[in-house]
C-alpha cells in the first residue's frame, strides 16, 4: 500500500527546499547587486568594472561621482562601511564646501575617520581650491580691478569659517610675483602686524602689493579694525616706496574694495590720523 502521509511529507519537504533555494538565490542576487553598487561588503567585493579606481583609469576622473573620488582618497572603509559608503555619508554630512571649511580635528570628530585619511581629503580639497584659483587667473596678467582679485580668491577664501590674511606681491606691471598667507585666525579675527605684511614685499623685491582677507560672517563690509589696518599700511608702504593698490575683503558671494570705497586716499588717512591723535 502507498503511504500517502509519507508522500505528502516528502512533497512538503521538497517545496520547503525549493523555497529555501529561491530565498538563497534572491539574497545572493541582492548581495551581488549591492556589491556592484558599493553597498555592503568591501570595494574588493564589487565587480572590478565598477570599482572607483578602475573606473577612473578606464573612463577618466571626470566620469566619477564625488563619492567615488572621495572613496579613492579613503582607500579603505571600516567594519561597518566600505570606502564608497563612507564617502557617501561624508558628503551627505558635509558636502564638498563643508570639506573645505572643516578643519582636520572637526572632520575626525564628526566622521570617525583616522588622521591619515582626513589629512588626505583636506590636502586634495585644498589643492583643488588652489588649482581653481590658478586656472581662473593667468600668472602674467596684471591685476587691474578689485573684481579680478575677488574672482581669483573667492574659491580659496569665500567659504572658510576662520579669517585669513594674504599678501600679494606684485611687479611694476602689477603682475603676481608671489602670494603668501600671513595670518590664519578664528572667526573672531586675527591680530595683524604691518611690519610682517611688508616683509614678503621687501624680501621678494616687489614694486606693489594687494592685501586680501576674508569675512566668515558673509558680509564684506569693512570693520573698524579693517580700516585701521588699511590706514597703517598706507603709511607704511608710503615710507617704503611700495605701491599699495588695494585691500580687498572677500565673502562668499560678494566683496568690498577699500580703494573703490575711497578708504585708501591720502586725505582720508590724514584725517583718520588726526582723529586718532586727538582721541
């Protein structure tokens, strides 16, 4: 006699095995898809054609997403996320501008990344900002307007959360000889010494100079300290026979020029000196 119960149990076991196999195949497919997309696992688990480094070699850097480029800088992830996932989270948290504005300690604290990876990212972003400034300004083209100064330095200074003061050393044609960052301060400002600002101009035998600094507040309006510094620089450069062309204040999307505001002419500074002397 046929054992119908045994046959039924065998059929059920077969169906269960089929379902388990289907589930396993689905999970495998999902894992493979995630690996191709860089979700879960390591970069090495991804299809070689989809790995960021290989894609850069094959297609060029401009074909990669921001996350893929950052992943190449990170090189490796951690136990929870691979490098691509880590870079996506970093960009969602900070964005490219945020990477430029954040210092090393801030990035370490927020991302949990080690010092080596954070410094690699900061170095790459800084090089990009400087390269952008260089590309936007031919080396031997003279500075003729404050807008030219702003266009060159807005990418480098406009999004910073701290103040920086730069001196541009120029030749007689007002072409750039050298640029130096002399001061880096907190959001509350920096203390500037006029003698130190004149030093690179004298050292590199410059005929003229421009001072550039940023306002992290977003407003380029000159402060009392900005006006005082400009007045002292006018006096100092006059004594040293250096042509002080402008003091440009850079904010994120706008700028102020002391020269265009009339805050660098001799009469203004003579009056300012008289007021300070009588005060």
